[in-house]
């Protein structure tokens, strides 16, 4: 199991950030390596991802949510969790944790931990840009 964490401040309210994170249909607009998203219903989607040079098909489900505070989605190979906390007027600190089951997904990267962290960081930068442009 590879686990990595990163943090980013976004200039939107925690509720606004939460609303973007629970909509799988928006993931292709900010998440790096998304090759396709097929919504199954409001809380589940089939995602095609490029993770470390390997195409991975996952069925993601919103497993735990607390409006304006927390989002976690699960799949067999990848789990992502997001903690949201207010950071002053109309800003949110987003703490993201990605957990990759490397027995199910063998990345082509020489340093899979670093590659997963770089992907998570790019995703947070994309999320920040997406949220702030959507205001």
C-alpha cells in the first residue's frame, strides 16, 4: 500500500469545495490522469485513470461524506479522502490523502511513492484552479 498526503488552500468556502468533490462528473476537469468518467448514479462512477503510466479502470463510490467537512471515495485499487476546514473568509484548507494498493496497480515509475505524491499535488492544484474559476 502506498499512502501520500498533501494540502492546498483554495479561495472558496468549504461547502463550495465539498460540492465539487462529490460530483464525479467534474473530476476530469481538475484531476490529472483522468481518461474517462462514466457516472453510475449520484454516488458512484466508473473512472478510467492513468496512474504512473498504467491505465487503471476503477469503480469509485462515495463511501463517507460530511457536508462541508469531509469526502472519501473508495475503489478496490485507490481511495482518496479530503478534509475541508475554513481558513478565514471564503477560503478552505484541503487536506488530501491518496491510498493506492500497489499489489493491484503496478506503476511503471521507478519511484511509485513520489509519482503518486506528484499526481496528488497536481490534482490539488487543478482543484484549486477549477474551484476558483467556478466562483
